[in-house]
C-alpha cells in the first residue's frame, strides 16, 4: 500500500483546545507504526511539518519504506513556518528527514509557493494525493485500491479552514480509502 498522509501539528504552547499535545508524540508515533504495518505499507507521501508528518516520515525511515516529502515552500521557509514554531525538538528531526532522502526511489518535492498564498497549504495537500496516486500508476496499480489516505488527528473538525479535514475529504472525493490515527 501507498500511504498519503497528513495530520495535526503538535499544539502551540498556548493552545486553548488540545488537538495534539507534545506529550502524546511517542504514543502517536507507535500508532502510526502499527497502522503502516497493518496496511503493509510500501511507500509514504507526506509533508514534513512538526507532529504527524515528521513522526510518519521517521517511522517510514525506520521501516525502509519508499518516501516522498512534498513541501509547499522552500526547505528553509517550510522549516520556519511549519516546524520550528512549535514546542519540541522538531528542527533537527526535520533536517534529518530532509537530508536522508538520498535513495533513488526517495524524493523531495518543493512547490516553492508563497507563504502569503492562502491556498498554498491546500495545494500542498492535493500534491501529496497526486504524488501517491502517481506512484501507484507508475507501478501499474489502481490508486483506488493501492493508495490509503491516513489522517492523523484528534477526530474533530476545527471548522471550514481545517486543512486536515480538507485532506481527508479530498481523499474521499477521489475514491480513496481513509484510515485515521488519533492524536488524543
């Protein structure tokens, strides 16, 4: 199975509503690992934000899966906007994930959109799904049978602007199977 993954970043230090407390990171990482094993994952496509994305990429490295990282911004801009702005040691973890993409089947895709573009993150989500489907087609597989959308979140929408929910809904609209990993 090819995994297209997105999910919550760890909560900001001043978060009013817990969605992904930093204290849950190790447990969520183990849940991701078990999900990948259950799905018999062979590849993963995700971004590399602090929280769900980086945990999934670390698990994929440990399991030797084929990996794709899709970033809406340049490597440095993405690090500043989506990695080091939250509690935890995410900066060095991000650097390790990015620099480890050296095998021929691994790939880093930087879309180099503008952080000021309100649609950049939605475009990033769509690109993750596009890339997962492209891997399936490249293997002469049916994406509807071989791509699983994994959503790592608290299970509750934050409303119309919830990018994790948007990712899940787009996967469903494409006819892809959706699995959930909870962060709480």
